């Protein structure tokens, strides 16, 4: 264990299951550890580094903004905040934006909005329907929204007002809808849950149901947003117009920022209803504006769609050669490889040894969420490392 790792054990709250690597530098789709070893990064800081590490467009924007104005209070207008809000609205079906600092906070804001909406428009309804195996963040309310009993158990009692129902079942949502319901909140692809896609027919039916019942349809695009699935936002592939969308991860090019976007109809907040000291600050918004501008101007979503299809085809080729690799799933550059046995930890450690970072999203599946700017050669390199690791792990299992 290196000195930094020993110090971490001593001083840091032990909540992360870390891999034995201390990263000190990154560029593009590559990172380096303290010994100078190079890794191809297919974790991308948890689907955050959509433009790769230290992208010049982001670095320049942060540097320039840091010299100009880092922070002010939200009592004042600031330029980057307005620029980023305008860009988001002009490139989506939404009319208004609120900025915060993380995905959990974005979802909290969306739920507060839904509760006010329920109070005003639905007789005080306050309950939000979410799905099992979802992930919406780590605040107390988002732990209640996240449909994973083992995340919830240690923190009970949880805030009331959430109902977790099976994913991909319209009937479950219909049955859970009562006079108390004000919204349905969904991930279009359950990312942390293991890369499970919502059935397009289900998404359209949920959207219709929400419209009929007067419920807000909230999509949590914290992981799927900013080009990751092949379009700027994933909802664009489902032929639906949600009322609310939440963003975070990829929005700031690595700088912490979250947002929720809302249609005018549902924009029920008034001055004083919601806020955040850091939310929408000039530094984070300048990073977001530079990131989103680059993503849009260079059709990064289109690239993610094409390279994602290429990578998925190459992974499917691997699947056909290892009978214990049972499925490749996901869209764009949010992919998972499923095994019929619990070997993901061994696969992750094997890849690490050979210079590839991947995420063991469940005991029996790995998730790939590389920067969206990866080249075909980088996809090939990742597949070739994975091939060699699968061969070793497979041989050991026999
Ligand atoms: C990561 C994630 C969150 C939580 O975001 P934080 O920034 O960690 O609070 C919420 N929803 C989804 C879908 C996510 O992937």
C-alpha cells in the first residue's frame, strides 16, 4: 500500500470500496497512477468525464473564469449561469432550468417541485412513484426514492412519500397511483442498477399515464444525459416529452454541477421556494457551458452512438466466444457485460492489472462508461484487454 493509501485509511471516512490505485493525472481517455502506470479509463469518473480528462475546452473555460469571477451569491445575475441555462433550454423540450451541485440535489429539487405541483394542482398529493433497482442519490429522501432495500435499511425511518414499484411494468405504476400521487420518476436506463433499459413502449405508456392522471413525469438523466446514450438526452430516443428532467454527472466536464429542467406548465416554484448557495455559480456554469457547447458543436452524441454500437458489436463477439458471458446490454457508451457467475470483481482486478479501468456494477456484471470521445482504436484496445482477462478468469474457473 502506498503512502497516500495508508494515510487515506487513517484519515478518511471509510465509505468507498477503493481499488488499490492512486490516480494523479488524466488526459483524454487515459489516466496515470502515482507510479506512472497508464490506464485506459472506461469508468470515466462514473460517467462524468464525457469529454475525457482535462479537455482543453473545459480547462480553458475554467482557467479563464477562475481569473474573472469564481463565485457570487444568487442575489445577483451572472453571465455563465444564464448562458448555460439558455443552451440547455434551446436544446431540449424544457423551458426553465435550476442549477445545483449534484445528481441527488437535482432529484431532491425535482421532488420538491412535484410536491408543490401536487399541492396546487392535485389536492395536496405528495407521493412520488419510483422503481425497484433504481438509483437517485444518497440524501435521505433520495435513499427513499432509490428502490434498493439494502441502501434503505440502515437509515430508517426514511422520509415518507415514495413508493418503489417493479421496473418496466406500467401496471405496477397504475396500481400504485392514488389520490396521493403527484409524480412518477424514472431512469430511462437504470445505470447503477446494472444498465437495464426501460422498454420504449413502457416509457411511452408511463408518459401517457402521467398526462391522463395529471402527474408529473420526471426523468432522471443524471447518468444518461449529455450525449452518453447517442442523443444529447436519452428521452429524445423514446418519443416522449417529460415534464421534468434532472442532470448532473456529465454536465460540467468533471466540475460538480447538477440541474433540473422543467416545462413552463410545471414551473410552480416562486421566489424563496428553492435555492442553493453554490448552485449555478460562475465557475461551475462556465465549465458546463464550455462542455455543452463542445458536445453540441462537435456532435459528440452522434459519435457516442456510433462508437457505442461498434464497441457493443465487438463485445457481442466476445460473448459468442465465452459461453459464461451471457449478455451485452445498454445504449451508446453506457454498456454492461453480464456473466452467468459472480466474477465481476476478478474481471475488474484483472483489467486493472492490464491497464483498463472498468466498473463491477453487480457481482456478475461489469459496466463500461468511457469518455464519449474514445476512438475506435481505444475501443479495440479495451476489448483486447477484456478478452485476455476473460480468458484468464474463465480458465481459473474450470
Ligand atoms: C449518480 C446518479 C445520481 C446521484 O448523483 P450524485 O451526483 O452522486 O448525487 C442520481 N441518479 C442517477 C441516475 C445517477 O446515476
